[in-house]
């Protein structure tokens, strides 16, 4: 029986599990417990980073009377999509494999007002000495072929549990409101269609991303001009 079959079978036969052999029950209980602990750890790491971000934001509003962060959203990857991704990568369907190989189980999306705010947030997050930067990708300086723009940081975040300190990776996507507008609609359009987007539609979406990026730069320039007048 493959690992996937084992878990599906076990879930479908939960009532029968109470009467099944001791070994099987223990195996399932231990995987289930590990998975709950993992979810708790990752959710806690999200809370740590979100609290830190909201402290930065409120500090800015006290010091400079403005908020660099417009919005913060977060999500934990669902068990179905964790299983789907492990399968796609040909990895065993275990909590350890997920922890080792999936760095985007905990995700935070920070929407900023201006491009300069993005770099300020990146700088503040990566300078914090108790976070470890595992990966960073600047899709603003180097947009994806689709036209996608955002700054991605994967941080290993310490969580102080009752008896020990554990680390969990958190993917932070930082973008302007304009970049978020494009990414959200492009995502919707892409998933609306079961087949891949045609080259013509992809090209138009890329053009939209370019125009939006120009507007972002224009707004940034206006912001700087007005700030200089103060
Ligand atoms: P994943 O397996 O998707 O996590 O890819 P990866 O590990 O190579 O990371 P990558 O930096 O390419 O992108 C991770 C995330 O960025 C995705 O899950 C999306 O949220 C977002 N993203 C990347 N490319 C696009 C894109 O072309 N359009 C949109 N809307 N979002 C994108
Ligand atoms: Mg991802």
C-alpha cells in the first residue's frame, strides 16, 4: 500500500481504526499528532512575523505620520494542497518531508503603498538578527516572464514554545497595491480557464503588468516630490 493509500484508507475508515491492530492505530495517531504540532508551529511563526510587521507599521505612524503597510494577509497551506505538492515533487507524504521540502506552508502577503516601502520592509525584516533569511527573490527588479512583480522572502522564524525554541519557515510576499491588483486578477483569470492561457492573452496580461509598473513608478515619484515639499 502506498503512503497516500495508507492515509486515505485510514481517514475513510476512522471508526474501523478503533478496532484495528494496535500498530496501525499508533502509527496513525503519531502522524496525526505530528501534523497538528506542525500546524501549530507554522501558525505561531505567522503570528510572530505579523506582530513584528504591525509594530513596524505603527512605529512609522508615530514617527512619520504615515503607514508604509496598507494590508497584511496570511494563510496556512491546506492539508490537500500540502499532499498535492508533495506528490508533484515525488516526495513521501509525511510531516517530516513537508517540513523539509515545502517552504511555503506558512505565507504572509504584505501590501505596501509605494515601491520604496517594499524595500524598507524587506530591509527591516532581513536585518532582524533572530530571523534567518533562507531565500530572497526580487521579482520587482527581475519580473517573472508572466509580468509578475513582488519581493519574496523566506524567513526561518524562531517560535518560543513551552519547553523549547523551534524554527519554522515563513514565505513573505511584499508588493504594492498596484502589483497586488495585477497578481490577484491574473491568478483569477488563469484559474478560471482549465487549459493554459493562450500566448495572446499572456502577452496582454504582461502588457498590463508593464503599464501598472509605470504607474507605480509615477506614484512613487509624486510621493517623493510631495514629501520634499514638506
Ligand atoms: P511555487 O512552487 O509556486 O511556490 O514556486 P517557487 O517556489 O518557485 O516560488 P515562486 O517565487 O516562483 O512563486 C511563489 C508564489 O508567488 C506563488 O505561489 C504565487 O503566490 C506567486 N507567483 C509567482 N509567480 C506568479 C505569477 O506569474 N502570477 C501570480 N498571480 N502569482 C505568482
Ligand atoms: Mg508557493
